[in-house]
């Protein structure tokens, strides 16, 4: 709701108030800590990391694997942004593995998409595998916007690798048709 309205400051305020008033060590607090961590990404990375670490610790204490997976991904993102790319990527991979164990397709798609967006150009095969996996997950979820984004990513990676496969034009055309279907004027 708040992200659709682009009022992340409102999210930060509401979650901050919730966390001040609700200190019971349960899944609700762990989820709130993870969300508050995300709201701090552009404001205070040290605070974002502290919140993600607290959320992860609480999720593990509660043996709440879903919140643990979410917290790992958030912590990985913060650590990555802070410059420890290897650890950040490793934490995100750990998150993906948990989401896979839980058969949580949305979590898998989000973790896979993040890993794809932050994989380096030095391992194009891994990037392509992630792109195909993300594309499959978003198709199964019916998230057409993300399907189109990942078709474009896959086309870009293929071209970047020097492969001028005839599939590239088809992927780009499919992405254009999806954006037309969704009514996007920004991608025309």
C-alpha cells in the first residue's frame, strides 16, 4: 500500500511506532523489523543492517523459516550495498535456498531477481540461468510486468555475451506486447 503511494517515510513512521510499542519477541516483530530495515536502505544503512540482523536473530530463535528467508535477503541487500558484495550475495543465496525449501514461489522469485540484478558480468552463464529461473517463476506467478522485465534482461545478457540469437528479437517483441497489454506508455 505505502510503496504504491510512494510514501516510504509513512512506512518508516508506522513501523517505528509499532516496534516501539510492540516488543514481544514473535514473528510479527521479526517481520516488522525486516520491513523497517528495508525502509532504512536509503536513509541509514547501519540502522538498516542492525534491524535486519535483529530480525534474522529473532526469526531463527522462533524457528520461523519464512521470516528467516526474508531477513537473510534484506541483510544480504544491506551488506551488499555497504560494499561486502561476496557476503551480501551469499546471504541472498542462503535466502533463496530457504525459499526453495519452503516452496515459496514469491520469495524465490524475489531472491532470484535480486541475485540476477546483482550478479556480475564475469559469470554470464550463472546470470543466464538466474534469468531463466526468474522468468519461469514470474510466469508461474502471473506477474506480467516482471516477465517483461526479465525478457528484456535475458535479451540484454544474450547480446552482451556476443550471441545474436534470433530468439532475442522474439523476447523483445514479447516484452513489448506485454507492456502494450498492461498499458505501459513508458516502454513504447
